[in-house]
C-alpha cells in the first residue's frame, strides 16, 4: 500500500516556510463534501483494516501516532445531511489507538 502523500522530517516538500517537524504518511480521499462521511472514511479503513496487527507493532516499535484527520466543506446551498461515523468505524479508530480530528469549513 502506497501513500497518497508523504513528508519526510526536515524536508521542505509541502512546507511553505520551514522544514517539516515530523514525518507524515497519508492515505487521502479527495472528496471535500461531508455527505456520507462514514462511507468516505471506510474507504480508507478498508485498505488498512486487515493490517491492524502490523500497524500496532509498527506503532509500538517506532513510537509513532496515528491520526485520522477529516477536512470538509459545508456549502450554504448544499442539502443538509447528518455528519456521523458509525460504531464500527469508530471502533477501528479506537483499536488503532488513533486520534480523530475534524476541520470543517462553512462556505
């Protein structure tokens, strides 16, 4: 499985003004709408779910953190929808010992 985006600590790649302070490795889903958010997050989880034990071992051996970061846009004229994650999605995030952050912009 290859990352859709990565940054190496100390590099200027994807950094505007100073070197990256940490190494990051991202699997990115490029839909900014929050409609069917759980489905979008599951598309990423489905790629890594069967590797949970490998990821946990890697996390422990390398003292790293996993973070699920959700960026989304809510547009003024967009049909309203619920923004939610199902229990099995949240369970996987918890089993991974991951953080979950959301950055939602209203337009």
